[in-house]
C-alpha cells in the first residue's frame, strides 16, 4: 500500500496536469517509515542480546537493500550520462551522494531535489542513517530508559521539523533524518508496545480517529491563518495513525484481513523494487516516446503512463525473482546465535 500510494501519486497526481486528490505520496512515505521502524525495532528488541547481533543485522540489511538500490542508481545515472541532460531528464545530484546515501544532505544544502528519476532515493538515505544509529542506541541504553528515549526522540524529531520550517528550510524539513526521526521512531514505539504490552484494541482503534481529527484541525488552521503547523504536525499524526493500524494488523485484527489477498501479497513482494524503479521507468518512456516529462494532459501521455506502470511492475517482479529473492536467501544463511 505504501509503494502503491507513491507510484499513483508520481504517475497521476504530482505531474503538471495531475489530479489533486491523488497527491498521496507523502502518506505512502510516512507509512513506509513506520513499517520500517516497526520491522527494525522488532528485530533489534528481539535479537540485541545475541553475541553476533551487529554483523548478522548489517549483513542481512546489506543483502536486502544494496543490490537493487545500486543497480537502479547505476542504470539511471548511466542512461542520463549517455543521453545527456535534456528538458526531460533533469540534472542528477553528484553521483557520490547517491552512492554514499548522503543525497538528502545535498538536497537540503542546495535546496534542490535533483532529477525526479532518483527523487525517491532520499528516503533510502534516511533509512540507512537510521540503521546506523538506532541499533547502537537501543543496545546501549538500559532497558528502563528505552521508552523515555523513544518518546523523547519523537518529540525532538517533531521539534526539529518545526524549527526547519520556521526558518524557511522546507526541503531540510522533509528529507533529513533529524526531521523525519519521529516518523521512524513511531514504528519503533509500536514494536516496543507490541512486545511488552497486551494493548487495548479500543484505544488502538481510537488513535486513528484522533489523528484524523488533528490533521483536519491543522488543515482548518492552515486555510484560515496560513503558517506551517499543518506540515509540521500532520506527518507525526499520520505516523501515529499508521502505527496503530500496524499494531492492529500484527495482532490479527480481522478488518485488515483483506491485505492477505494475493494481489496485496504480490505488491508487497515487489514493493521495494517498484518503489525504486518506477520513476526512472516513467521518465525514460515518456522521454523517448514523447520527448517530454511524464504527464497525463493528453491521451498519448495517459497511454504511456499506464504502459510505464505495467512495465515498472514487470521489471520489479523480474528484479525480485532474479536478484532480490536469491540474495535474501543468501543473507538468511547468516543466523543469530
């Protein structure tokens, strides 16, 4: 669902003549971060006392993340270099920034996202920086300090985003770990609650209602007085909403059983590859066929967009079958003691 929201937004919402109701990519990114925080938080909390925790953790993450990421970067930058800069390719950020997962810092410093083909990769930079920090924090902190540290980190992340927006640095407020840490830590908080508390389903079902009410109030405030409160508080409120639903799903809430349908399982299987490659696929197809950036203003553009959607899904499935799945099996040969 997270990957699909981003793809739909980039293909049909966030293009020049896109449909405003489909600009939902930011929600997909937030869900992606919450899921990632829940997954990584669960692994660390369960395995942090294993004597070989760190090497196994990072080896498995490397097999999962690096191959398809670096393949996407190499192919995209290679195509841009061979074809040259045009009105539809855009100017990539320095290659070294993509290769070192520091493109989010370059984006913040320059005030420029670079080529839209590699724009989604800033989230992977945030992820990798998070993976470096959170295992150390959780393993080194005494257990009694863990929950206060998570809550304090969420507070600091929201405060950092507020400060960056207040100073007018909106891009930094969107792409830095400091300003997105509260979203990732919301997932870690969900993992902590899942492992240590029975929880109350009624409360978990009320959290999304409270979050939606808070977002609506922030929207009203934005419409009436302006300001950045909506952009500061909405990501955290939506993160809490998603964290509540992740907890409900993890505890077998029957209302979410439809996510077990084969369609969702297929999308979940290929979601990482689809997330990475969908923008380069759309950009290349629209550029080579129509000599323009992706859009849906004309019938040919709509046809090429749908063709790019099916092509991206097919390539993501091929990536999973030929590269990701075999490498994941290889990574799982490393076991926690």
